[in-house]
């Protein structure tokens, strides 16, 4: 866990069709962010290319490169020189015929810690990503100090434990939840999202608000920092009105408060300090007793055969013999049987704890289930 405040930097900019120029410009922005104290810097989704998914054209696969490849290797040198952690999102050619929307995680010594590959792939007008990207591997598991599960991973970098998700992952709470349960202290969402110009007048403000609200909710629900860099600018596509990328990159704390927010029309470098004390404060104040240490928790419950509603209690024993108990609200397990005292893998559980505060289990167990008829 990070013991001292960590300064996060986000890069928001417009891009051109000149990949080399995009990388050079991003490098300048990274240097400036580091000069302002940033220790972890995240670039926007597919940072070195226009958003090419606006149409389905096979020649656009030529934009892809391996990891490590030219863009990532360049950024590894920059990270090593500056002593910062860098998140580098690119269009990845993983193997012949296998292409991903990916982000390379580079530590402060320039080492490539690994790659996150986008799990949730959209397919909407002007966002034809399923034509280009295969979803990330769902069999991701622990890799030394870097814990992983169900396609998600946390990287233990020099400055903090970070989770990296990409754009469309923002709309799925399980992505943030799993990554937070694995130990992430900061969630990064490199993004390329914008308006259809014909919809902007009617829906633009609501779409932007929904985008930020969903991610701020991830910060609140999981007690972590969230940082989301987006691109700006109108990118054309023949035969369409193109996309106006709306920027508004932001960094939010575990209470969902926005620490830094960029405008929608300007290239920007956001820098904000993330204090780990807030993670602890939210865990304590929100009664998150399931995430604390101690012995395995016990759930005594029964299920209404008509409504399927779960009734019962949730108790967490602690190392000194004391315990905390809450009224069980929901319970979901992977292998629930009719056997009493069965030990199973927990999927989700929530309860009302002391003082009427809502609490949520944030650990994979083990858990003993005492099933009552």
C-alpha cells in the first residue's frame, strides 16, 4: 500500500494521423507532467493514433504494433529517464490475427510490468471496436507481486498499487470491483469518448455527466482514487459527421470528489495528489468491515423460496476473538450446495452493519456458510 501521497498526471490532447508526431508530442506532455511533480502518468486510449474505429477498414490494422514495440519501447526510456510510472495505451498486435485494445504498464525503472487488454468491447455507430479488437484474456491470474483474476490485474508499481481499465470498461461495475478487490489503490481509465455532433445539443451534457458520474461512483463504492484521461478534438470520417471527443479528463478521490478536471476544448495536463489516508478514512467511515483483516467470515442465512430474497446475518471474527455482525442483505456464491457449513467462493455480499451503515464484502474468503432450512 502507498504510505505517502502520490502525484498522478493525466495527458489530454488531440491527435493527428502522424504517429511519430503524436508520440513526440505526448513525450513533451509527459515531461511537463513529471516537471510538475507527477509520479504516475497516464496517456489517453490509443494515444498515438486517431480513433480509427469510426469505420470498418482492414487497412487500419496496419496501425497496430506489438508490445513491446516502437511506442512502448520509447516510453519505457522516458519513464526510466524521469523515474515515473507510465501507462501507455496502444493498438496491439499480440499475434497473427489477434489484435487488442491494450495498455502497457511501465514502472519507474523503465521495466515493462505487463499489459492490460480491454475486456469490454463496444459496437456502436462510429465505435466499431469489435471489428478490430478481441476482448482481453479472461484467464489472467497472479503474476508474482501483481495479482490478477478474471481478466483484470493490479500492478505493484514503485509508487502505488494501480489498476488499469480502458474506456468502455467504465460502464461495468464488476471491472472496478474486481480490480479494487485485488488491491488497487488507484484505478486508471484511459479513454476515447465523445459526442455524435447531431446528438450533442440534446444529449451532450447528460452524456458527459453520466460518464463522470459512473466513474466517480466506482471511486466511492470501492474506496479508491479514479483517474480518467480522455482525448479532445473533432475527428472526421468520410460519409459521417465524425466524432467530437469531449475531453473533461478528471481525477476523483475515494469520496468521488473531483480533484482536477480538464475543459473539453483544450489540450491539458492534469496533476493531482492522491493521499492514501483517504482510502483508510473511507473504509472506516463507511463501515467496510469485510475488507479488514481477521478470521474468515460466517454467513447464517435462509432463502425465501418465492422471492429468492436472502435473510440472515454476516459475522466477521477478528484476531482478538471479537466480532462484528450485520444484517445480511444479499449473498451470491459460486458453488452453493445444500450442505451445511459448506466453504465456497464468495461473489458478492452486502449487509447493514453497526449504526445502520451499509457494508460490503471485499474479499474472496474463505467463508463458511451456515445454511438454515
